[in-house]
C-alpha cells in the first residue's frame, strides 16, 4: 500500500473522480457535477489513488454545534475493499476533523452497505439513528463516535 496517495480535491477532474466514487457507493444520493462543486465549497473532499488508479474518496464536514461534531465519511470502491484503503482515508479525515476542533465524529452509511456499516462499527462507531428521507425509500444509518479519538501512533495505514 506504499503507493496509496490521498489528495485534496482541487481540480474539476479530481472532483469528477470524487463524484464517481460517491455515486457508485451511494446511488440514491447521486450528485451532478454542480452538486459536487457545492460540496467542495463547504467540505473537505479527498480522493485516494493506488498509483494512478482511483480507489476511494472521503468527505469531512467541519464540527458543528455545542458538541463540536464533525462528520467523516470514507468511501472505497468495491474492488478495493478490505485492503486498508478505507482505514487510511478514515484516519486522514479524522486527523483533519481534529485540526478543526472536533470533539465527536459522526458518519452516515446507506443501510444496505453492509461493508460500510461493518467498517464503522469496527472503528468504534455506534448507531444513533435509522431513517428514510421524505419521499424516498432508502434507509440511512447515522453513527457516532465520542470522544474524537486521538491519533493512531502507529499510523495504522
């Protein structure tokens, strides 16, 4: 995994890569390029590449509210799962959330994504809510981790 590169999304090509992964992993919330541009303006978006091959992406929403809760979402394309890429994206996003002052972290997973739910639980997240958005049929799961964990001294990547 020494060839894994995590880059902050800057260019439109990188944003298209981020959007592709997002749309593959969460098709009910598929985004247009304009939607993705709006996300990039509000959140930190990153892509993970193995050499030149796109393997995943992440989103970090800054801390909000009295509890300073940040949202960290790591997404890995199905063919690249269980190889440590999700953990690398997650740790990178978590480090950024800490810099922003997060005291707790949440994530959101499409309920049918058993890999994503398993990954979140393995990393200490606890389910706090299941819901279906108005007018839709897909179930979402919000999970929370408190307090925001300290950095992994061994790197864990």
